[in-house]
DNA sequence: CTTCAAGTACGACTTGCATCGTACCTGAAG
DNA sequence: CTTCAGGTACGATGCAAGTCGTACTTGAAG
């Protein structure tokens, strides 16, 4: 089974502080909002999020999300897959992902 | 007019980023967890939270919570009251306060 | 009035974190 | 093999944020 190659915390070990810290950043939150909104939960590429930051910084942000237990990173060598850990998050923090969709009332200008 | 003396954002203007940033700090989150757990929603004193930090830093943290729209601060001159804005938070971000109670399974050792 | 405790304002210090530059690794395509 | 794009590792930098020291304000108690 091509599970998660890169290690993240177990479902029961998710820390609320790490989660809030991860979601405090605008870029990371936009990624999580996209993942939470897409109910298909399909594996996505790293550059499918259109982040206005450099590659190194993207690597940093995805690492933070993974270490917080929010996503899985599947390493293919020269390519990487991103997948939301929806079941684990919902089990540990039910309703959290729904909050991401209820962000700004009308505008989405991240600024 | 014993409302809120110090200004905070309206219920509809609560920003998810500011909320997550406010809850990212251990001390502020412990305060919010206490407030969210106490269903009486009674007004509390600032020093009733037993924070291991100086007065000036407490002032700073309560200001952040107020500017995020999470609490009201009632100024009595030489005394200050803290009250959770439960209705506004639940209206804007339903389920958020429930997450605070589901923090760590058993321990709250910050460091 | 004076005294005192609670809280704030301002500033300084220190840590954390987001960001990027350079160099290196990996796998696919020629 | 070489080339190239995607990704990572390490280090440096700049800014935001947490913390506290000093001084000031406020209201109650004496």
C-alpha cells in the first residue's frame, strides 16, 4: 500500500497547538481550505495550489502541515503528492475542517 | 451601559486568521479553554486564570484576544472584567469552542 | 489627604518564523 | 551518458511576536 512515506503524528497524537499554529499562516490556511473544500480527497500535486512563494518556502509550509498531522506527503523522488488526512482530523477535531470553509463572509482577498 | 467598554470587531467581522493566530499561543489558548469549558459564561477577573507571566504580558494577551473578537474586556478603572463572546463566536465559527475542550487527551503540560 | 493593588503605556530585548539564495538530490526524457 | 524540472537541505536575513522593566493612571480603603 502506497501509504504515507513521510512520517507524521498518529491520529490520537494530533496537538491542537500545532494545528492552530499551522493554520495561523495565510498560505498554509489557503492550502487547507482548498483541500477541505474538495470532497473528493484526491491526491494533489504541490504546485497545484498556485502559491505566490518560492519552492523552498513551499517545502517549509508543507512540512509544517505534515508535522501538524493535517496532510500526508507522498514522496515520488522528483515529485510529491499531497493528501488531506480528513478522517484523522475529523476524528480528533470534529468540525475543524468545516471552519475553513466559513472563512471570510464574501471576499477572499488574502492580501 | 455596562456593555463592552473596549472596542472589538463586530460578530460578522471576525477574521479566521486573527482567531487562529490568537489561539496559537499556549497561554491565550489556556484562557480560552477555561472560558469555553465554563458554561455559565460569567464575568471573570483577569488574575483568575493563574497565568505564569507578568502583568504587562497578560495585558498584551488579553488585548490580542479582544482584538480577535473572542472576548470582551470591561474596564472598571483599577479592575477589569473578562467575558467570553460565546454567541458571536458560535454564530460565526460554529464548533470552534468545542475544539478547545478536545485539546490534549489528558495532560496540558505546555513545556 | 495618603496608601495600595490592579491595570496600562512605552520601550527594550529575545525568540520564533516566513522568506529566499545557493547547492545538492532524484527520476524522467533525449 | 547529459539535460532538465521538481523537490530538499542548509544557512542567512528580516520582521513579527512574546516577554519584562520602568513609570504612570485609576479607584478603593485607611
